[in-house]
C-alpha cells in the first residue's frame, strides 16, 4: 500500500503469509474477559484496525470453561491480529479473586513501557491507540484515557452533565481526587454520549487531541507502566472481597496524585452497551482503600 510516511507496524493482507519479524511492543494491551465472546470479538476487531504504535495483546479469560477465547469470531480475530504481525497471548486465570486481582495479574505479564487496560466491551476507532500513545508521551503524565461513549445516546443531550468539562491549560499536574472533592463532578462527563457532544462544540487542536481534567476514566486507559507500578498497581486486591467494583478508580487516583492524568477529546472509544458482568457493586474499592486516608 502506497504511503508518504513511515510504514505502519500493521502488516497488510499482501504480507500475511510471510514470516513475521517481531518488533518490540511499545504498548501492552491488556484485556480481561469473562463470558463475553461476541463483545470480545468486536474489541479485538477494533485493535486489528490500529496501525501504530507496535503493540502486543494479552487476553485473560476467566470464563468457567474458557469458552470466550475459543469462540469462532474471537479465534478469527486472533488469527487476523497475528497475521498483521501482532503477538497475541491467550491466558486462563482462575479462580476468580475479583477485578483488582485480575488486573494485577495482567499488569504482571506486561513488559512494554505503556500498558493499555482495555475492557472486553469497547471498540476503538482507527487511530485511537496512536493518539493515546502520542498524548501520553507528550504530556508526560501517569496515564491518559479515552472514555467509551454509548452511541445509543447520540440524541440524548445532557448539557448539565457536560458542564464540568475543563481542558488542561499548560502541563498536566498531579491532582488529589476523592468522593468529597469538587473534582468528582467531572465523573458525569463520561456518561451517555456526553463527550461526543462536547467534541461538537469544543475546538480540537490540529494535532488531533485535547487533554482535559478527569475524575477517572473507565474501560480504556493507557498508563506509563512505571508510574502504575510505582503507585502500587492493583496490589490492594487482598483488602477486597472477590465481589467488588471501582478497582480502576482506586488505582487511577493513586497514579493521579503522583503523576497527574488526562482524558482525551475526541474519545474514539465506543461502549458496546452490553449487560454488565459485575452486577454486585456493593463494595467500591475506592471506599475501602481510602476509608482512613486524610
């Protein structure tokens, strides 16, 4: 395929039968999954549409019978990714000890400088991974996130939920966010299709993305691995019962306090709006982790 710039790391179909020359991944994409074969296949299809930077995919399946990773559509997309030159690792991780422990397990498998925690019900627009990786490098913060939008809400405009939108003016700085701090109001930005509507009215620079202040970003978050590990990762999983939620928030708040973080506009991530696999949200990880913190 003709190109005026460097060749993308994604191999085109004319090269799929040739031997793969492994390139060290810039990003480790970490995908925890359980009982979602259709959604997982769509998530992998979104990854297959990403050109750069070079990345490796690790899928950790906690389905009781391992069926998610063996579904025909999932297997087909794994073959596509491998033909494109991507390394794909399919792991089983049982017994289930909760979301935080599963994420820590995945983090322990990562070696690249950047790690993308991508939930198994998120489709990425082509170019999203490159945009996130570039933003993380240029901003120098702990993580950036592309909050997945629910496109069934495109006609549901919620200006009161979009009001907390605030771009970063200057360098991204460390922030302390808690449930009782004013910054928690930013959480409303990531509901429904709010970011799509914000992008409609907020000019985005020519380089293609605008960083903004967040409370947290769920489901699609790119970390500097060193920043996440230095902040403890998800090591708090032992303090939680297996049924819990909000583990991503707790880990992100620790990184934000040390290194800062930003959301990216436009998002480029789409939530598949499948039923949750975490129906019991009685225990919020951040409530346990920060219960005694000043």
